[in-house]
C-alpha cells in the first residue's frame, strides 16, 4: 500500500499566478504520483483573486489521474475545516509549501505544537527565510519569528531545504532545526531551436511575478545605462502581483532611451513557457532571491543564456560560459554583461546556447532528484 502525503499549498493549478511553488509541486506530483498517494489541499482560486476556478467542485475530495485534490472555497477556508480534511485523509506525512501562509502553514504548525495534529510535518519555506525575502515587510515577519522561537513552535517539525544555501538560511533563524535537503524539481525537457543573432542586438525577457522581490525595477534601471549603439528588446512575462509596483516600473519604462524597447506581455501558462521563450537570447532577472528559479532552469533548457543576480543557486553560470551571476551592488557589472552578450555573433551565441542545454541537463539529473525526494519523504514519515 502506498504511503499518503498531504501537500498543502496556497494556490495550485489551474492557477499559475503564484509562480515557482506551483511549478515545483506540479513537477513533484508528475514524477512521484506512482510512488505515493498524493493529496493536494489548496484554495479554489488563484493568487490575488477570490474568483473561483471554473469546472472545479470546491470543498470536495476528488481524484484525477491518480492524484487526489481538495479545493477550498473562500468561505470554507479556515483552520477547523483544513484540520478536519487532513484527519479524514489520515496521511502519513503533511508537506507544507510556505512559511508565511496562515491557513496552509502557520495554523498547521500551531496544531502540531498543541497536539491537535500528530502527523509528521515537513515544511518547505520556498526561500521565504532568505535575507532578501525577510527584508520585505520585515517588522511583521521578524515579530512572528521572535514569537515562534520564544514558544518553540517549530521544534517538532522537519524543514525541507532545496540546497545548502537555504539550509543556512533556515539555521540562521532556527539553530536546532531538523533539516533535510532535496533539490527543487522541474519536469521540463530540453528544447532548442536555431536563433538568429545579430551583433549588438539582444532579445531579452523577464519571466516571474511582478513583485518587489523579483527586482524588475532594478533591471529597468540597468537598461537605462546600456550603450546607445546596442539595441535591446526586453519583454516582460508574469502575473502583476503588485499593481503599485508595476506602475513604478512603467514610469521607469517611459524614461528609457530609444535603443531600449520594453513590452509588457501576458502571463504564461506552464504548457506554453518553453515554446514562447525558446526564441529569445537571454533571461534578464536580477532577483533579490530565488531558492531555485524555475524561470532560470526553463531558460537554460531552451538554450537561452541568463543574466541574473548572485542570489540564486546558479552562481556558476559564468564559469560554465552560459551566462552571468552578478552581485546586486554592481550595476556596472550588469551593464557590462549585457554588452558582452549583445556583442556575440550568431556562431558564438549558438555555441553558448548548446552549452546552456548541456549544463542544465547535467545539473537537474531528474532520476537522482526523484530518489532524493523518496529518501526525504520516507525519513520524514519515520520521525
């Protein structure tokens, strides 16, 4: 008999506005549903809205392609109902995918601490304990962390870190935390086409939520400094999570020089990401923090080079000749990286594009990652 895992996440498919965590769980489910009995417990609406999904019956456990789903309507989403749903499933493990979500994380942690829930709990902070993420709304976050440590709310759970960097971020906040490590999963496949490339012309794109932590405004400010003889096309794909922040970005766009063309595009569904971005040259994402960075992975799988901050797990891209990972204090370094990328001719770019696919394919090693997850889940169930 398969062991049962209840996966709690604020937003899930068919919604896509929450970005990376949704992609991570989709990949995990795709790759592990034959090995475990998986239950997705989530909300019946997407990030930033309470408009219910069409063709999904809320507040009802249903099965599709071997996976079970429970979508809470807005009016039914409360701690009591979530705990009752979990108890009805009687899972061997509860897997949380947020540190800050009240309904799908904090309330579960408190129920575990008070003995209202005896199931083992595995918590994936999803990068939310990084310095970059904690710097946003910091007073509220640090106040909660102070209380959490004072009352030992997280002492009897296991943390899931996706790499050594995230492990250190967790230990900085919870010095005695029990931590297991397994890399984020991405079930994408390599997808390459020949891309025309003219010297001093670069087609770049942004693929992420439009929110402060992704640092779009910084990217736009960098573009203002690009030499006038370099032509840049920069297309923005992503859910506008923060409308005031998007207005700030639009104001910067209106001041950019003529050699820079910036276009706000639509949000991409999972099944169209690679088919759209494969024709671009470069992902430009100077993010404040990524504990994985699905857009970085998918770009490299498409043979797109990357210009990113050094706040991601992919800091060896320059060494491997597939991009640049630059400190956010070094604006001139970003400008220089863009200029270098733009200077490549078609043949030079094609060589690096092929290297990008080889690099990320070696890094992902899906089969090994699946085995790591099996070990993480099995060990967490035993605790």
